[in-house]
C-alpha cells in the first residue's frame, strides 16, 4: 500500500492575499513559515516515510526541503505540482479579475484559458499525469506532497471524475493534509480531508475494516 499525504503550502504574505498569484513565486508570511516548521517537526516522527515531493515554488518547496534534510528521505521537485498559471491575471486584485466574464466562463468550459495562462483542463491533465506516475513507484510507503490549492482541487476532481464546475466545491486549507491510500489492486481510499499534521499518523494507522 502507498499512502499520500498532500498539503497546500502555508499562508503567504499579507499583501498578496487579495490578489491572483498562481505561479508567481510569492513568499510565505511569518505565520506561514512558523506553521511550515511545525508541520515538518510533526511529520519527521512518522514511520515509513519514503519520499517528499514539492512544487518548485518556494512556498511549497520550503517545508519539503526542511523535511528531506531532517529525515534523509528523497526530495523530488516536480513541475507537475506547480499552481495553475493565471497568465495576465497574475498580480491583479481578485475583485478586479472576478468581474471579468472570462473568469467565470472557465467553470462552464474547462478548455477556456486565462489570458496567456492555463485552463482548468490543463491543470487537471497535470494532476492526472502526476497521479499516474506516482502510483507505480517503489518502494511503497508514506509519500509527502507539498503543492498548491489549485493542484489539489484538480487532483481530486480527476480521481473522483468530477466535472470542473465542482472545482471549488473542495475546500483546501493551508497546511492541512489530504490523505490518500492507494491499494495494490489500483483502488484508492480518501482517508481524510483537511487533517491536522498531528492526526495524520493516527488516521493512516486505522484499520480499514
């Protein structure tokens, strides 16, 4: 069995919170840094860690790098895990972008792209490619993934075969774990959503039956 513990990165600097940033490499806030360290401290005590994945953006890479250094497990920086590319919308206020009809059109037609950016279909395809790739890895064990809210929504829409109109029906909190168990026969179980790092070990260890 493979276990995947997936996290959205910590909170970003205050000045970016009301803007679209997507692939911009915006910094973590002091709170985000502190909470990232706390999560790493907790995860370091888990038995069975085999590797840690990270988006190349620093807000996700920061805790992954710390965890790899602390535990000695392999760090894999994977471009597939990066946040959705908002193109020309990046850096603009949310209120301003969300007033544009094109923004909402993306949820009716998943092929519609942000200007010079990605569509929801694009990020779903990346999420699917990542999932198909990691399913076959050896050795089996616990895999930690630090990524972004958009990527995690796309991944869950993909594995659950949800239409893209449900993209924002999935709540993804900062530094709360999404727990996925993958069995030898290819079936999977979503064992927890928005779980605190301190509860991760207990939930993974629960008997399925």
